[in-house]
């Protein structure tokens, strides 16, 4: 089985590419969904967050107060790392469980959608990494148009992430998402074709 990491930058269109893989029959594991599961009410990670960050980190219904936590850690890298040190191990455990399940089912290729793949140091977890790329100015304009941000706020969000061009430089494969959905799909289909060939090679050689 070939395990693929899929990432990009905010507003680069990663969700579109993830959806295309699913349409083509490839199972996708979403790290964000695993992170949500890790901090559901009653989960050990949520209790650890409460101990580390105080009761204000939990809302009135007993859920993680995401807005409060985002405001707290956005400008403080040390607090952000502390939060990640609680959540990321649980996400990794969930990922590994699902990968083993898909391996037992005989899937040839599995995609793991990880928004902050490089920032989290996860690149070695995968056989290869695909980056969904658009130029930074396109990301900024999409944030303004899609989310109603000011250009200043959009630039601040982008500055908080690894530059998209750096991610592109580190990628094993790149999907250019500046064109039509048809163009993006053609790239995904070509990449998937190569991945299936590699999966067959591994199956035949036992590697």
C-alpha cells in the first residue's frame, strides 16, 4: 500500500484535491477530523487541555472553545506547540489505526489530508507528499473573497504558515490549482495512475 500525505496552504484548494481522490475511489484520512475526535467531550486530550490552559479553554457545553484557543495560541508559538504536543500524538494514533484498517481491506493507495504537514514534521510519515499549490497572491485574494477577510488579516493568516512556495519546493508531487477543476482533476488522475503502478510493483515484489 502506498501512503500519501496531502497538504497545501490555506485557500490553496487542498479540499478540492482531497475530494477528487475520493471520487476516484481512494480512501482519504482527514487529520482535522481526527483532531476533532481527539478533543471531543470526555476525551483524555480535552481534559489535558483543560489542565494546561484553564477552564476558559472549554465552552459552556463542555466542548473545546476553538475560538478562544485560536486567539490564545495564534500569536504565541510556545503555547501553540504546547497545544500541538497534546493533540498531535492522538491524531497520529488515529491515523495509524485507520491506515491499518485500509491495509487489511487491500487498498492500494491511501491519502492522508494534513493541513500543517510540514509544520508538524510529518513528512517522514508518508511514502510521498503531494502539495496543492497556488501563488500567495491567489491565496490572499481567495481569503478576502471567500471568508470576507481584509487583505491585512489575510496576509497575517498567511504569514502564520510556512510559505506555499517552500512547501512546493519540498513536495514529491505538485498539483497546480490555479486553473479549472478539470485541469486539477487531470493532474490528480495522472498522479493516481503513477501511484497505482507503484502499488502494483510493491505488491508484486513484496516491498
